[in-house]
């Protein structure tokens, strides 16, 4: 019992240390982040995710076609927020969450978000989002800092409305190179395999509408491949589970 408790305490300490390191890294990077990422590293994920959302929303009936609440996890300086505003206009409530105060300060400058919170993304979902209240969850280039995605998926299912979407990216990992679905790269970032993501999605009644491999950004002069996902809270499976 004591050994389990000590192991859990060590795991929590390691997670807290990791979050602090990420926060410090992005506080330092915040000033040059956008210019560097977009101009030099050719980062287009916010537009890609917004285009995918527009496509899937256009196929839906009226109440889903007009998302009302969008939560941008790891919003950074707000590139996704601006892409979402361009797509959905002023009627949508847009929430941004990030660990880094300096990234959030940049996001605040152009006013795309209705509210911004300096928090860990999982803590935000667990403690600050009501069940079935979110139409769209975004996590662009951020789950690469989160090793275990089980709780993120559990929360995604809990907070999304039926039919709501979860759009995110991962760095590419082959099923053959991962242990328990993930591998920590030399960069310190985490790559998650498609098999792992699909298994989590299935476990949490999230249908995989799209999984596409794309160049995420330039790294060491070559495009870094990643997977871009569109998941939808699966209404049919929810109903089957309820009636079982
Ligand atoms: C590569 S940037 C991407 C920012 C933004 N999503 C975009 O596409 O421009 C990753 C962001 O995720 C944030 N981040 C990393 N881990 C996080 C966590 N556990 N909770 C909240 N934010 C996190 C970082 O502070 C950083 O701003």
C-alpha cells in the first residue's frame, strides 16, 4: 500500500515538473513564436483544423452546424482562435486554455477569445467544463506534451455535446515503435500511434471521422509528419450503451 502511494506521489511530482518545464519553455518562446512557426516552420495546422471543422459542420443538421462553445486546449498565442473566429464569426463562445502566461498574453492582444485561462488542459476539462456543454474541442500541436491521453479522452467524451467534435494533432509514431501507444522523442515531445488513438476513441465512444497524415511543421530542415484527427462524440453508440 505504502509502495503504491509513493509511486503515485513520484508520478505526480514528475508530471508537475514536466508542466513547469513546458510553461517555462513557452514563456521564453512566446515573443517570437508566431513569426517563427508560421513564416519559418511553415505551420498551417490552425487553418487545416478550421477547414476540417467547416467541412464536417456543413454536413450536419442545424444545431450542430452552428457550434456555440469552442474550447481551444493549449491555445498558445491564439492562431487557432483567429482561424475559428474567421470561420464561425462572433456568435461562438471561444475559450482558450494554456500553461504559459506569456503565450496567453499574446492571445489576449487580438481579442479573439471570450475568456483565457492559465491552466493545465486536463485540469481545465475536469474542473471547469460542465458535462455535454462543449461543441468543439481543439488541441493543435499540444498533445505532444501530454504522455497519457486516457483521461483527456475520458473528459473529451464527458464535456462534448452529443455530436460534438474533438480535433487535434499528434506527432507520427508507428505502432511498431511505441510502448503502450507512445514514444518519447529526442526532442522531449511525445508521439502517439494511430492504433493507440483509435483504441482510446473507441473506448470513449468517439467516432474517428478523419485521421490524416500531414506535414506538421519544418524540423531540422525537413517536414515533420503528424496525424490530424477529427473525432465526433458518437451519438449512436452512446444510445446503445445507455440501453444495454
Ligand atoms: C506548439 S504550441 C501550439 C499552440 C497553438 N495550439 C497553436 O496551434 O498555435 C503548444 C502550446 O501548448 C501549451 N501546453 C503544453 N502542455 C499543456 C498543458 N498540459 N496544458 C495546457 N497547455 C499546454 C504550451 O504552453 C504551448 O502554448
